[in-house]
């Protein structure tokens, strides 16, 4: 069984077993497996398909590609969110930034609170930026150093930008503290 790097919103980074299976066809599945299906497969299912009606959300996830137009599919995605516990976003090459936009849109616009996983060409250099837009698990490229990956989230003592994990940056908090201290002295 493979492992994924997990960095929960409230917690520390660690590796966890990955028992999700990517399926191209749900025929023969009974909902007892943890099935990750491409969005195109989900869209092709009839509305009364067991995966859409009776499967536990804990056993169902959706795999997005960078070519999936999440803006055009907003209503469909919003309807599916309660049915899924995992959404993966594929990075076909490390320099393709469309997955960052998809993640930010899912978190901030649709309010997705479930697991959001970066898959594909995921490098340790990208982990902090991915976490800032909302990814909380990562399927690292096979040649990446897992020990180095664990320390990426704590490589810097201060963060200047806000992110999905913290509503305000540390710089803004420091400025607010200095402003309050100045008001208290006045």
C-alpha cells in the first residue's frame, strides 16, 4: 500500500496509508472499497447510480484534472461535495499552476472542507505553496525525499502571506499587536 503526506489544518505533517483506488468504471464495485473516480466518470453516472445515492461519502472521492473546468461545473460540484470525502487535483507537470487555482476555488468559493490532495508531479519544493491554497495531503513524486518533505512546512519561522490555514499572516498579527500596544500607551 502506498503512502501520502498528510498535513491536516490543525495538526502536524505525517505520512499515512493510502487505500484509495482510482477506478475508471464503477461496475462491479459495491461501495465497500474506497473508490476515487475521475470527474468524467462521475458525470457519466446516472442520477440513480448507487455511487450517487447510497455509497458512504467516506468511500467515495473525485479526481480532477487541470482540464476540468471547475467554474463551468460549479453547480455539479456543489451538489457532489456532500457525497465525497476526497478530491484530488492532478499536476501533470510541476510548473503547471492550474491546480493551485482549482484548490483555492474549491476551498474559498465552494467551501470544501474535506481532504484535498495534490497528485502527479508533486515536488517537495511546492508543498508550502500547495498547503497555503488549501491542499492538506500530497502524493509525492516517487523520487522525492520523504524525510525532507516532512520538514518543509516548518522551514520558515514567519509567514508573510495569509492562507487557507490561517486567516491572517504573522506580519499582520505583529502589526496589529504593535498598533494595540501604541493605543494602550496613548
